[in-house]
C-alpha cells in the first residue's frame, strides 16, 4: 500500500469553506490488480470528510485504466 498527498487538488470544504486536502491510496491486490482511491477532507479540524472515490483500477494489462 502506498499513500501520497495529492498536490494538484484545489477545492474548498463544503462545511466551513476552508481549503480541503486529498490523499491518494494505492493498493496492490493478490491477483495483480492495483486499485487507487482518493480520500478528501477538510484541512482544518471541522471534521468533514467525503466518501472515498475510486480513481482507477489497473488489471495488469499495460495501459488499461
């Protein structure tokens, strides 16, 4: 598993209006696929978080997303 900050994410928290932040989580599965999800939340402790969004799934075939 690899967790990285999404540096080109520019959105605002819908709860308080402050800047939001995003984190990408990549997981390699036992069958060779790699799934990536994006988690979005408030950069302040207001507590808002969005549902995790699947960004892409790679099934082991080059170029397939």
